C-alpha cells in the first residue's frame, strides 16, 4: 500500500498536534514537518521521522528559550541600578 505525500503530511500534522500541548508546541510542528519529509525520502518512514522531528524540535526550542533567559538575566545584572 503506497501512501500519498498529502496523506503522510496529514498524519504527521495530526501526530504533532496530538502529542504536543499548546504550551509545549514550540518547535514541534516545524520539526515534525522536516522529520516527516526526511523520513519519507529515507525509506518511507514519514511517521517515525515526524515524531522524531517533533521531539528534536521541542528540545532545540527549549534550549533556545533557556539561552535567551540566561542572556536576559545577565543583561539585568550588568545594567546599573537607578
């Protein structure tokens, strides 16, 4: 059974929305799309790629948010108190 690219994209999007809450969705959708496409071309494993991409996207978004928080904290400490 061959799955069409549209069907694969819909499944990937559904999984991305089902596995991530609104608060944790940062990076998941983008990662799921990229992972789904890569998985499809790497051996017709789009769903596995989408799930993996979602997890990696969320991880990278979390790291980015932590780095921004650290930079803002450092800027607040460096700024002179008025």
